C-alpha cells in the first residue's frame, strides 16, 4: 500500500509541474528568445542606442498611479496629481526624455574618464551616480 501512495504523490507532482511550472518556463523561454532576437537586430540598427537609452530611462522613472477620491479619479506622478491620465503620461514621457537626454549629456565626460590616466572610480555604480544627479529635474 505504501508504494501506491508514493505513485500517487509522484503523479500529482508531475501534474502540478505540468500545470504551474511548465507555463512559467515557457514564458521565460519566449522572453529570452525575444531578447536575443532584439539584440541581433540591434547590431544592424544604427539608432538602437537611442531606444536602449529610452528603455533604461523608462525603467528609472516611476509609473503613473491611479487614485480614487470619492467618485473622482486622479492620476499621481512624482507627488503631483493630474485630472487625466493623458496629462500624467505626458509629464512622465517628458521626464523619461530628460533622463535619457542627461545620459547623452554626461556620456562624453564618462568616456573621457576611461582613459589610462583616469581618476580612481567611485564606489557607487554608474546608475547610482546618475540617479543622484537626475533627481533634480523638471516637475
């Protein structure tokens, strides 16, 4: 009788793996395949760096939040309330543009600092240093 219980447990484990784990692995594989294909296309695209800079800036800027106050709906972006989602998304898009533009403004000095006579590097990562400077932007 003990082997029947082990066989049932094994079958239930396989069913759970098939139902819950396999779809997660398939989504991960699809995302990874899409990323590799995008990287292959980026090699041929001269403007891929702009898209990449905008993607990185988009990750660094917070999303627009929807807030319900009674019957009214407001949209919050960087502690500022907007009456429509379009206004809030427009301000967020401007903020993403500012962050990406600052990356390109700081790029020449960062590239020059890579020379052999460069000063010792900061203990902060480049993203941490940039986020400290980017906090002082438009609102």
